[in-house]
C-alpha cells in the first residue's frame, strides 16, 4: 500500500500516491532517513551567515553608495530600481549557490559538514539541475513569506516543507543516529494550527497596510504632534503655521513655512532638516522638498548642487526653480541675475523669496526695493524678529527718521538679545558716525548694555564697528586705541583699530587692498582714510576712486566725509563738486542739516552764488527758517564769517550783504 506524504500511517518509508502514479516506472528509495530540523537550521547558519555572507557583501558593495546618494536627494525611482536590483543580485547568488552545489555534490557546504544530503524522492534518480534550481527558488519564496511555509518540516511525515514537496526532493541524514522519526499526530496538528494562525496574522497585517496606504495619512496632525513631543520636529513651525495667513481658505504648507522661518533666522538648519526627514514622506517629492534639502546639506556643496539641479530639471519655470537660480547668483555675486529673479518671484506669493530679497537688497543698500519686498511678508509673530529690525533700518536709510524711531522703540520690547543687538548696533552706528551728539540716545545705550552684559556678541563686523565708534565718542578727543585691541572685536575691525593706533595712512591702504570694496567695512576704512589724509593730492586721488563706486548709503558716507575734509581745508570748489555728485545720486538733504548748511556755504565761497541760491531754496523746503534768523538788523550785519558762516551767507543770499 502506498501512503500519502501527509498520511497518518506509521510507514515513514512510503511515498505519495500522486507521486507514485506520475513515476510508476521508477523505484522507490527504501532507505529514507529524515534529517533533523535542528541540523537543517544549523547547516543554514553555516551556509548563509559564514560561507555566503562575505560574497553577498561583495556583490552588494557597488550598490551601497548609489543607493545612499539617490536616497539623499530623493530620487525615488532610482533608489527603488537600485535597491531592487541589489536585492535581486544577492538573491540570485544565494539561489545559484544552492542550485549548483546541491546538483553537483548533493548538498551545500553546511549540509555536507553536518552529513545532510538532498536526494530525489524517487529511487536511483540523480537530482537534476532544473530540480535543484526550482527547489532553491521556492526556498527563497518561503522566506519572503516570513518563513511560515518552512514550519511544515515539523508537521509533514517525511519532514518535507513546501519547496521540497514541489521539487520532489528530500533531505536525509547520512548519520543514522541523527535521523528523526515522523512527527506524531498531536505535533502535526499543533504545527498546522500555528501555521494557519500565522498565515491569518500575515494576511491581517498586509490588509491593514494596504488599507492605510489607500486611506492616506489622515492623521498627519497627530503624527506632527507626536514628533514634536519627541523633540523631532520644531514646535515653532507648528505655531507659525497656525498663525500664517491662509490663501483660498487652505492651510499654509508646512515646508514653505519652515523655509520662511529658516530664511528669517527664526529656526536653524537642524530644525529644517528634522522637518524634511520626518515630513517629506507624507507628500510626493516636489520642488519645495529638493530646494529645502539644498539648504539642509549646504555643508556638502556637491550634494546641495544636485538638489538645485533637480529642482529645475524636473520643475522648470516653477518658483522653486527661480529661487534655485537666486541661490546660485548669490554664490556668484551676480547681482543683476538676483534682481531679475526676485522680480519674477514677486508674483509667486511665496514668503521665503521675499525674505531673501529683503536681505539681499539690504546687503546691496537698495532700501527702496527692500521696502517693497518687506511689504510682501505677512505680519506673523514668528517673523517679527526679522520684520521689525529690517523695517527700522529701511526707514532710517530712507531718511524717514521719526517712523524709524517709532519702529525701533516697539522692536526693543519684543526682540530677543541677538536681534536687539543687531538693530541697536546698526542704529547707534548710523546716528553717531557723523558726530557723537547721539551717543547717549536709547539706541547706543541699549547696544552698550548688551555689549557689556554678554560675551562674544561683537563677532560681527557691524557690531564691532558700532562698538569702535561708540568707544571713540566716549573716549574724547584722543581715544586710546591700544586699549580697545583687548576687546573681543571682529578681526577686521581689530585691524582697523590697529591702523588708527598707528600714524600715517599705510594701515588703511593695506586694509582696503584686502577688503570687499562694496561692503560696509571697506566704506568705513575709506572714511577713516579720508579723515587721516593731510594733503589735497591724496584727497583728489581718493575722490577719483570714490566716483567709480556704486551709489549706495556707504558710498554716501564716504562722500560726506570727503566733502567735510575739502570744506575744512577751504577747497570749496572741490567740496561743492563732491556734494553735487551726491545730490544727483542720493538726496542727502534730510539726513544731516549741518552738512546741508556747509554745502550752501561751500557753493557760495567757491564763487557760484546762483548755485548757492538754488541749494538754499531746497534747504528751506526741509528746514524752514524764521524771519528773525535771517533779518538784516545792525547786529546781524556785524557778524563775521568766522562766527557763523552759514548765517553770513544766508544774509547775503537774501540781500542783506556781508
């Protein structure tokens, strides 16, 4: 009688009826000794953890770098393809390893060591290569099913799991003492129940995964809350998102909000990276994600550039593509391209390009354009530490002094230490660069308190320049520059202090050769060089260089210093030419009343009375003069030029005579 493979009879040497019918011409192997499941497991450990693993690592090594790189810049298609190809390569090696060794020697290295052999279930038939390949392939499939089909080794009477039964193979032990008997009915029933339970659990889990994938990520808010509680996401981004102005009643995009906060300096790169790593999986990889990652990995230029390239290659003419052009233009100092792209981005309605525009226009001292873009930024609490200082600087530079002072006063009550330092150092320096009358005002007092109360706050050029100028104002006519060298100033400003401590102009010339000629530091060095100059010939040379520079606020400060120097040296014609050029480029009239009065005197004393009348007419629009101040009384007529040159010139221009 022929017994089925899963029959409950006790004859363990019988074969399945179906198999016997299909191979009725063959002889049944009567010397079957089932291998122990423990020996089969041990052979697998030897084969795949000791023998095959080094070869698998060698095969997968070329794919590792490619997979990491494509995963980093979110090339999902390339990452998936590379991963699948790497897995298939590793699996192919395992399948070939099994197939060839079992076909050639009847077992793998581990099986041969433990005395196991793979045999055909039919007597006197050598296992074929196709048979060995089928067996190895189905063995791999069983592992893909979490190894559940392999549990049949504990329930099947001939200890044949799924891959052995399909391939008509059988694993025997050449060591009779290691062979095992067929499982009992109770053992078989228990294992089959376990297998069915595991299969049901596997189906349940896979079903839930599929349902979740179709339902989407409706619990995004819960996920975000959880990540924030674990300090994985920045809570500030959630707060800003809730306060962000909505468009078409749609909530603001979290990634765009994070990018805006990063551009404004409200969050750091670590926070931005956390947003990218934990939230980009909720959405398809879009241009915003690639753009943000270019900032996250800005310390790795090659990778950052790949992200920027991907933005435009996949999303041409998108706002993010134009923003990537801006980023490259900033790196290349291509100001014309930046201006063009900012004008294009103004139509996008995105916040972070406007923040970038404000910062770049401030850096290039184009305050009118900076104000236009600042008005595009929403009045969000999260951006207040960027908006308020920027607005105060812009208003001051545009000579709207009362408005600037109002914004400044409000800002000090809301800003953190770093933002307060930035604003107070700027405002203090602006107010005292011409003279020290404002050294005791609120701006300078605030800056002085911060500079004296915190360590390492003078690292920036702007803060150090303000500290140097305030030190000079408080030091009287002859400040001790050697003493200030002991303060933790910016290295460039410390070099400027050293030049001030030395006689002559060589130190300033050396600094100008090394400095960026368009930056505020270079402008301050140029001003100091003009102040130190003692010959008209040197001043003329400095004036020629000054004329070739862009007309910015820093340029205006150097020009004002040149004018004062020519005025003090009674070179009124040269001074008037400088003042005229300044007025043709930037109207400095409201900025400094004293300078405007000297301009009128200079024009008059250079012999061009009509020009002086024109300038005086403009002066009275800004600073109306009472009649008593210009009266031609006997006392007024007796005044000399040395007492009040401006009053003398005014009387003359109004017909009072000298």
